């Protein structure tokens, strides 16, 4: 018998299959790699390049302190707080939060999902059957800030978001309106008699909700801290030397001061070590047109007490300072200190004309030594 | 091509003739064979079977990617056996059709119609291949009065590193989805003109950002890994990025698809880093002037919706009307009116601005299927007319 052989093409195909699989597995198994980005686009600007804190980036609905320059785009709101109402701490989705007595709460939230879905969710919380969209159109309307919002008034047994035991004899009063993709809601829930009593106050506060004016605090009146320029929340505190004026908040800076004309001093925090002390010391030296130092040379620099550590103190006088925008200033000086604290690089830096910086030298060291974690 | 034939003597009874063909001839024979056609069709049946069964647990996008866009796939039933995927089978079918139906078909007048039909089918398959390899699909959402110059992917994500240029525009370095690191691995990216390297690690297909408090995670935040969303467009990926200057200065940030871009200063410039839907730039801008909709009586269900848009290219405006069955085709792009918003708004609630959603496709073989069908129709018409003529002639002959 002559063996019948498979056509060669089929054999090649069969041989190719495991090879292709092997190559695929091999490539998939490759770990860390370096890749050159080839897709480079010149295009219309899509981002605003406004620096934001992690809180502003990840929790934009939480009301952050007013930040002035470099602040979030979030609209700050104000309202006229009725008598007997108290402001409660904000939670992630509440733009305003109030307590009325022990069991009654009222809050303003901006959410999604549309009117129909939200109203039926509320009805479910009150143990009521869903309503059709047509029925909702018959709801009365009242003012919620600048909007004409639907009034939702429900009575029943209230089961909160946690889905625990239903509280009997409750009432829910809500105002709801859709603006573009956002559903804006003001909602009050509590024992029926309290909600009924506070009904006029509820509509008054709803009508009073407005964009917060400069210097105004949320519940009307002036904000005593607004002019000072609030800084991002920090777990550090310090004492500013006498005569130092606080500057506007800036990107990646915890605080900025102006000790004298043309002189600025600021504390910045970089997460994950910011590359470490050595590279950042040499970055500052590069800004002053000085050659980099070795690690041993950095170790031999003068020291200043910073957050309980001996931090290297840089004193670079009479050089050409090039700031981060690439602007060069002759006859400038830079004083700086830095240390690593809980994985973060903490830097304090003062720049300005040499004579003025020299005058502020002792104040700068005192400023460094005053920095401490909030207890 | 010559064929050599020799006879081999087999003991006693049988004489077997073995044709020694060249390798090329054998390959052509294999590719042109009906056996291959049948095998491919059987595998396509298997593919469709598994693709359909798996839809009970998986979404349509993942099914398409796993079974129909792939060269090989495996199933949970027989995980050790890779089976040919849609891309491989259709490629083979095209080759089989081309070689068997076009190259080796006897070119007689009686076969002209069949030959034309084969050309049409090959064209259809080729169009599919071109779309598979070069085509992109996405969407763009535009509010009235606003314009767009790029469209976005429904399911894929990219990391973008951008800075503003002196003319107020933007220079963006885009890391495409296929280059993003696998979960658990780290990839370092460099680029000509990028003054620092970017290291990406800990890529998660679907996650949320948790506020872990000061001293925990990065700046008090951590990623919480989530299961993949049922529909891939609802996944919200995140990744950790580290920017490394040549001097060793670094910045580190968490990028999340729902968060604003991370903005920092490096090398004297402000840079924005973000993970966002994969995007493609358009060679023109499209501005939505007005959105129109008509509703069925006493309902909010639209019976018809359309958009008046202005396409601007090289400072020249063109006013265009796009509706559900009237797409805009231009420069290889097709814009279909696919959606609008905001929806679920009770009647009487003031809506300041509507937005339109356009499905956007870029497919170099956009009109391929249409032309292929015309060719197939021509082939069929020719073939059937010829058959009819022959039939009538034989009938006449029989009657005579």
C-alpha cells in the first residue's frame, strides 16, 4: 500500500497553527516594556489646563473651598437659611444639606437619570406604586432657584437609601427639574407633621437658591475667610513670619507668601516622593544656572529642621533664575529646603532679588522650622 | 506549468497512479477546492453556534471581538482547542472564492454570468476586510451652538498627554488602547518632542475612585476595581501615571475616565493628562445649528428627528441637513443621526439646548457593498437571461 499523504498546503497550515499560537502566547506574556508614542496631533484645544486638586478632580460634586485662581469650575451656591434650620456636613452627592429637628432632613443634589426615574424611585422609597410620565406632567410647579420645578408631595412609609425598616407616617416634599443632562433636586423628608409645618420654609429656601457672590457665605452674609484666599485642606500647619503677605493659591502649592516686593515663598507637596530630593535639588540648581551636585555633595549641604528632619538647605545667591515658564531674571536668589514626609515630597522655596532674599533669610529658616503636621 | 506523471508498480493487483505536482500547484488546488469551501462553511457554522450560545452571558461587543473579529478563539467547553475565528474563515473564504471561482473557473460564454457573480461576492468580502482592517466607528455628541472636530469610540480608551501651543491650539501625544499596559504590568512611553517619559501602571478596565483619607493611597485616594460592566461602553477605566523628567524629577497621578484631567507643570509648560474615550480627529469642524424633532401625538416619542449642521473646512462653511435616513457623507466619513437629548423631560419643563448624537463611521470601502451588490445583480441578470434564451431556443427547436 502506498501511504496517502495529506496535501502539503494542509500540512503547512497545520504547522502554522501552533506556531501562531506560540507566538501569540509569547507576546502576551511580555511584561514591562518601553514604547515610543507615534500618534502626535496638532489640534483644537480640548482641555482647560486649569490645575485641580485631587479632591476637585475626583469629587467635583463636593463643595470645595473657594480657591480663586486655579480653582474648580464648580458653581458655588448660596441660599437664605430659614429659622430653625441648620446646615449639615456635605456628602458626596449633596450640594447643600440641612437638618430640621432630629428626624427631618432636606438636601439639594444634582444628579442624573431624569425626572421620571427619580420620582418613581422616591415613590418606591415611600412605599408607593410608580406613576406614569403623563401623570407627572400634571404636578404643580414652584421655583427652584431660577428654574420652574415640579412639586412632588408624597406621604407614606419611608424606607431610606439603606433599605432598612420603613418609618411610618412620613412625608416627602421634593422639587425636581431637568437641565440638560442634570437632574436638579431639592428634597425634604421627615415625619409628616414636621414636613407640613416646614413646607413654606422649604419653598422659600428653594426660591432663594442662587449663585454665590464673591465674599458671600453659603447662607447669605459675608464670608470672613473669603478675602484671605482659602487653601486646599492640608494636614500641615505653620507660622508665617511677621510682615509676610499671603498670596493667591497656586497649582501644587499648599500656600504662597510674599515676604517682600518681588519675593515669593511657597510650600508645595508632591505625592509619591516627586522623584526624590536629589533630582529636585538639581532641578532648582538648574533653574539658577548652576551645575548639578552629586548625592554626596547634596548630603554635605547646610541643614535646616523641617518636619523633624535635617533637610538640605539651598542658598543660591546672585544667579540667573529661570522660572517654570522659562522666564529668566538676572541677579536673583533662591533659598529652598525639602524633605520626604509620609511618602510626599515637601518643598519650601523662596525666590526673588538677591538683596531682598538675603534680608528674609532668617525669616525663611524660621518659617521652615514652624512647619508641622496637624495634631 | 508542467505536470509529470509516472506509474508505480504495486504488488499483484493494484496499480496506483500518483501525480507529482509542484508545491504551488498543490496550494492552488487546495485553495480552489470545494473541500476547503465546505470546511470553511462548517467552521462558520461552528463559529455561529458558539457565538450565539455565548451571548447568553456576554455582551455583543465582546462576542464580536472574540468570535468574529479574531483569527482564533477558544471556548469554555473545549478551552484547549483553538478554533478558527471569523476573520480567518472569511479571509480563507475570499481566497477560496478568488482562486476557485475566478482563476480556475472555465472561461466559456456559459460561465460569464457566474464569473461576474463571483467577482461581486469577492468584492463584498473584500469590502468587509477593508472595513475590518481600516474602518473606525464612533460617535459625536454636539449641543446646539457648539461644534466638534473629533469623534469618540464607544468602547475603547486612550491616554492623552497634551500641552497648549503658542497659537492657542493643542499638541497631544496619544497612547492608543492597544498600547495601554495589561493589568499588573508597567509600560513606559516616550515620544519625540515630549520632554519627559510617562510610565503607566495598574490599568483597570472598570473601577471607581475611593476617598481613602489622608495618608492612604495617592493623595488620599485609591482605585476600587469593579467587575466589567454588562455593556463595555459603561466601563470606567483608570490608570496610574508617573511623569519622569530626564533629571529624575517625577510627578505621579491617578487618571480616571470620570475625573477631570490631571494638570501639572513639567519642563516649563502646563501639561494635561487624561484617560478618555479613544478619539479620531476630523479634517473639518461640525457645528450643530439647530436640532428638530417631531413627536407622535400626545407622546414624547419622536416620529422624526434631524439636525441642521454647518461643516467648516479651510474657513469655508457648508450648511447641511442630517436626518435619520439622510446621513452626511464627506471625506470618507459618514455621519448618521442616531440620538438626541436631553430626554425624559416632562412637557413644559424648559430645555435650554438640545444636543444631537451622530454615529460616525470612517470606512474606505463604505460604498463597496452597494457596488458589489450591483455587480452580483448584473451577473444574475446576465446568467438568467442567457438561460432563458437557451430554454426558449430549445423549446422552439422541440416544437419545430
